[in-house]
C-alpha cells in the first residue's frame, strides 16, 4: 500500500495554527501583574511604579506552563516586523516565519541584529532547565528564550497557540505577558500501532506536528504485528512481499461471533526511504522515534513469510482478526536469533535514537511446551520453564542491542524471565508492575492500560463508534498520577515519563484515530509536562475549549463531546433509586423528559436528582441560551421486587474479591459493551447469592442477564439454577438453564408457579478452564452477570 508508491509532500499542518483564541497575556514591564504559579492561584506582584488594570485570566496554553503572568495590552505582528535570531540554526526562525505566513500571507524579514521592536529568538543560559523556555511579550516586541534548541522550539509552540489574526489588516495580535516554563518529565510519548491498520506518511507527519504542538517528544512506532509487517527489511524480502499483507479483515468487534471477514487483501509497508523521511521530519521537531519490532509473540505475519522460524514449520497466515495467537517465534531455533539480529541491524541504521522497543508482551507458551527445540534449549541452559525460556530470548536480544550501543525497551512481561537493568520497562498491564520495576532499579515509562490506552471508549453514549473495550474518559486520563506514593525519592527517579497508546484494531482511518486520540492526548501532554500541583481539571477544560478553534483549523477530527451530560445512579434508603446528572460545561443547563420525547428548551429543568418510579426512561440534554448542545443522554430503569434488597454472597471467598453484589439489584441493565460498571464479574469460580426480599411476596417471574463473549474470555455458566424459600431454611429448586446460545447478552426470563417467596437463591456453576482450541485456553473463564429480576 505504501511500499511501492511515492507519498505526497506533507501539507505543513502545523503551520495552520489558530487565529481564534481568547487571549489573556498582558504587558510585563514596570506594571502590576498576576503570576500564576499554580493553576488557579493568583499572586499579585508589584514590579514598578506604573499600575495598569490586570486581566485575571490564564492563557489558554496546553500544557499548563509553570508560571504565567498576564496584564493589559497587545503586541502586533505586522509585515514590517523583523525576526531576530541569535542562533546558528536557521530552521527555528524559518519555522516561525512559515507559521506567520500561514496566517497572514506574508513572510517577515530575518535578521541577526537589529534595534527596535522585533521577534527575538535566542538560546539563553539564564533559562536553567533542560527544554525550558521563556516567552515575553510587551510593547517592545516578542522574546522567546530557550535553555536549548528544544526549549526555544517549545516557546514558539506556546507563542503560536496564542496567535490572534486581525482579518482586516492581516496582522497578528499577541497579548502582552510572560511565561516561564519547563517539563516535569523528560520522556513524553505517544504510540501508534500500524500493524492492524496503516497510516500514510503524510498523516504520520501531521500527527508528529500535533505531538510537537503539545510538547510531546517521543513517537513510539509499533511496526510489526500478527496482522502485518510494516517495515522494509532488505535482507528478508518476503517480509515485504508476503508478511506485509493479509487476506482479509474482521468486520465488527472481535467479541461478535461467528466472525465475518471482508475478504479484501489488505497491507503495505514503509520503505526505508519513507522511514528515513519520517525520522528526519520528527527530528526537526525535537521528537525521537522509537521503533517496535515485536518478539517473540505477535509474530504470525513474519511466520507467514518465513515459516521455518516457527515451532511447527507452518504453514502460517497473517491474522485477519484481533487477539493473541499461539504461533510465535521458536525460542529454541538459532535461525530465529539470526533473523532477529538481521532485522535489528537494519532497524538500527534507520533509527538514530538510542532506544529500540523489542515487545515481549502476550507471548503464549503452548507451542514451546511441545517443541523439541524449545525443550532442549530449556534443558541446556538450566531454565526453570517456558517463562524462563522467554527470559533467555529477551536477554539474548538485549545483549545484542547493547553490543551495538543501543538500549532496549520492553513491555512489562519481559520482567517475568528476567532482563538486564539496562532495559527500560513499559508497564501496560497496570501501575503495580511499573512500581515493582522501579523498586527493582529498572527505568520505567508509565503506560498503564487502565488510564492511558486511548483505544478504549471515551464516552458511554450508545452512538460512540466501536472501540476495544472499557471506559477511559478525558477526566480519567487527566487524573492519572505517574509517580506512585509507594515509591521513595530514589525509586521515583526511575520513572522517566509517561506514554499513551493508540492500538488500531478499531481505527481504520486517520479520522477515527484522531477521534480517539483528541482531546485525550492533550490531557496526556499536561500530565507529562505540568507539575502535579498545577493540575486542575476545571481549568484544563477551560483551556481545552479555547483550543477547539485551533483543532478545527488543523482539521483534527477530535471528540467534541467532552462536556456532555453524564449520569450516576445512586441507591438511597427505602428502596429509592435516583439519577444524578451533571456536565462540566459552565453556564449550561440540563433539561430532561420522562415520557420518551427528546428534550427541548421547554422541558423540565434539572435542579436535583431524579427519583425513578416503577419504570422510567430519562432523556436529558445540555442547553445554552436556549439552544441545544451535544447529544441526548438516555438512562432506562426497571423496578422489580428485589431492587435494593439485601443480597448475600454465599461464597465467602468471592466476598473478599472487592466486587459489589448490589449491582445485581439496582434496576439498571448493563449493555453489550460491558464497560459502564453494571456487570458483576467473577473469574474462575461460581456465583452463589441469596436475596432477602424483606417480607413474603407472591412471585412467579425470575431472571437475570448473562454475558457470553468467548473472544473476551467471558463464558456463560455451565448451569444456572434458581431456588425460592419462604423461611430461608427450606429452599425449592424452581428453574434450571444450561444453554446460553446468544453471543452477547443472554436474557434469562423464567416463569414459575405462583409461590410465596421471601428468599431467592441463584447459583451459577462455571467450567474450570477455557477449553482447548478456544481463545485463552487453559485460563480461568470470566463469569459476567447483571441484574437479578424478581416479580
């Protein structure tokens, strides 16, 4: 797809910067001004005799600077204004000049020395912090001073964010003021997976421009996967002709079975010339690129080209669907190490940054257990088991990189078999693995899936496009703290930065990738750059709203509903269930209906929690000045006899697992996306609960919901039983079900003889292990249950 065709020149997206910001910088010499040291905290400082009115607002710069000063007045960039650059690198002044040209249609004169008003660019030792800068604007001009070239570049990014175009004159105004700024972490990264879906060189350049605009400095380029090999390796031409392509792609979500495929051959790769072009482009924007070559797992595409590298010899095909696959590189075969070293030799020549990512995640050991070569390797090297064999594999690769003066990065599974302390760890499986690695002396890039995987849903709205799983809203990304309180100062020094991930299974277009990345990537930039004490989500949202014109000008297909109506269901005493609505948008009102109609400006104004009746369908929407905003929020509720009644987990072990059995009795039904927090999940053990209705009732209907998604390792019970009792001593079995045919939500609805019932017991038996041949075979299955109905 990309391997044999020239790619059009990049459209210089970064230079299309916004002219619509609400600016708040003000003059800084001999006046009183406000210094914003910590976001939301203003300290008045008198800097001279002259006193002018202050502007008590922050500048809408993202990420939040260390210090901001704001006062009255603006400086105008016009055609006769020169750029004075006291740096030998002419690219920095040219970069600014092109940004100005994109707004005004004219370039400024560039000079080395001149008197009078100007835009002055310099590297200045008085800016002490690495990558730090000062941006100063007053009636005498604009000064951008950087500690180093990167700092100067980041100062320009803040300046560009503050451009405001005067349409009539084609000049740019910039509010007077001062910013002093530097980053919290040295590593500030974003990841894109191109193995599942490819993205053009032009789009990657656009994305790199956006990384630079928000002061991220590392691009993690995930180049190989089960579904496709995306980097040209001249020593192994079949990686281009075979491994770069698959014979079709799954339609819909992987949890939906039976799987269907589009039957269309899909693939391509980046030539070495294209990779060099992207690397150079990023380098000019002070962005390092880390290539990832997956090993020993996620190798199906490579094995399809070179089947002798697998344990069975194939044949293999590049995967057409998403998941983890048992066929991996054979760790007992010396040809594999020769192959990997040959690949890495060419990768090293293409990527000048010192780090190479070697994967190491999600490597099943099943084929190694039955492979004579792998078992021989285990015996000869005195390894304990197949996990030790993976450690052997990774240590051998790490040593090879070290012999080439390079350093390895691996996902946290590389710790299981042991790697050298020179290996940097990315802790995707959770914060705990990152904390443990730092305590052991490893450098760590914090990348926890739960907070920083941007392929997860950012909204629970039913209109959201298909995503991987779970729920990671903007607030959750912004609220993440990379430095755990469990670490002392020496251990915390091993936390080198943070990174978010974009896994592309459900991002098949640039537009969809942007939709999932933005604005969550802006939250990432702030937690990577800004001090913990400065972070404030309300203030961040205010600056984000000011950034929206910029995102639109840059043609970024961002998620625009970050202020949408959100609802929380709360259970109160007396069998009362109520819905609390909220939005982060200031000065907006929420109006709602209970009759199924869409809300309008005359609908009921929300001012307190909505109490659910026997049945309810709440629809709510934001309004501002009488005009509707965003999408309609919907929440259904179904009352029944068991809502909010006492429920007991009969399995004491399950009771220590931190699960909330009250989810089974709140009148709210979970959805097929299972990410809204309504499903109760137990792994590898049955669910046995008893409900006390509080009094004897006549009952003839019982039910529950069971989620059955084998491709998510979610398995329905082997048998489900209901029992009823009037006294809690004598229970009678009234219903049994042992088949759950729906791939998704199985709605169990049982009609029983009318009975006098106070106690209802539900017992769901489970299989011990996922069967051989099924996804996740041998692992404990996950039982997912929601809402037990009694009527």
